[in-house]
């Protein structure tokens, strides 16, 4: 059994003179959560739709579970798909929706069990239009899971949801992750990718501009770690005597670190000298900080 469930090489998608996806390469391993990040228009959804077999590519090679999604007629039965802006028949209940999908895909999965997994069992007989935004997304996830898929495509699964509903969806994805499911997640929420994905690829203007684990990307692009210490004026002098650049900002001092070990050295020396300080905090740039440097800000409601 191949370690890679998805392989993309030199993928290009053009719409006339517009190049939506411009020669990208990436692969996804079995049991991995892989996230495509990028601003609106980066090419994320186009890429996902090509992998799902919904859209044809202009050039390049793509395999999903060893098959070409553009040619395979059976691959769809092995995939779980939650499209962006998911919706369903308004008068249909979650039980009815799942029963329909189960029959369509020839699955024998227990509907009650799926509803329990996405914490939607109490709304099993509620019409779709009466579900909250988060509950609708849970139904979309349940429908993506109904055929016990080998690979799931989750396109902006929490877009537009409030923080509580977003975290509920994260719990479901975490459970799928524990089950060893392979997941391609597109999102413009950097915290989401940092929390859920083992690896990420940052897309901008149709190209992948960096990829790796969130920590690897941060390490490559961050400026420096900072140690923030609240204390009296002697703190600043002590740290400067240690040879570290330091600046005061009202009630605290800020130290730019060469590496993380410097923080331990500084704090230990301050304890040894019985310095008068209240607390300290280590500030590291996040994936979001680095992302904004690379491609700019993303509006809260922006999704592709």
C-alpha cells in the first residue's frame, strides 16, 4: 500500500489567459492532515476540485489513491467531500440526508453512529433550514463521512462560523485524524491549520510559495523570538550586562533572542541575582504572523 494517497506534479489550470493554478507540486501521505492555505484567488478550491474529479486540469499529473480523478469512475466512492458553501434541501432532516447519500454511494455505515460522531444526534429530525450554521457544517461533515472514505476533502469547513462553532468542527476533524483518515483541508484560518495539520502548503496567485510543517515554515521566515519581562529598572541593566539587546516599554522590558535557549539563560541568571521581576512571557511568531508577511492580510469573511 502506497504511503502517498495524493500526488500532484506540475499541475496547471487555465481559464483562457487566466492561470488559476500555475505548476504546483505536493503530495499527501496516508493518515495525514494536509492544509492548503492562501488568500482569496490563490487557487486552493480549483486545486481541490481537480483532485475530486469535478474539474479538468490543463496540464500536469494528478493521482488520488493511485487513480487519475479525471478518468476514474469509481474513485468518488472512496472519497469524502465537504464543498465550500455546503447546503442541502431545506426540508430534509439530517437522517433523511444521510440516508439518501448512503443509498447513493452504496454504503452500509450506521447513520446513528455518524450523527453521534459529529454531535448532531439531538438534531437528527430537525429540518435543514432550522439548523444553526455550525450544525449545517456538521451535517456536511457527516455526509462526507457516510461512505467511510479513505480520503476527505474539506474545503473551508469553518468559514463564516463563530468561534465556538468553529471549535466544535475542529473536534470532529481531530477525531477523524485519530482514526487515521487522510484529509486535505483548505482554510484561511491560520490557527486552524496550525492546530489540525501536520503539514501545510501556502498558495498565492496560483503558486505554492512554501510548504512544510507549521513549525518549519515559521522557523524559515520568522524574525526573532522575544522575551517579555515585567520588573523594575534594574532588570534592563542586568540583561544588557549579559550581552543581550534590550529595550524598555513602560512596565516591561523586551529582549530579542538569538535562540530559544537564551530565554532560559536570562531567566536563570535573573533568579540567581535575585532580580525584582513579576513575570515573563516568551513571544514567538505564529504561522499567521509569517503568513501575513508573505501574502498579506486576509479578511475574516474572505474565502475561495
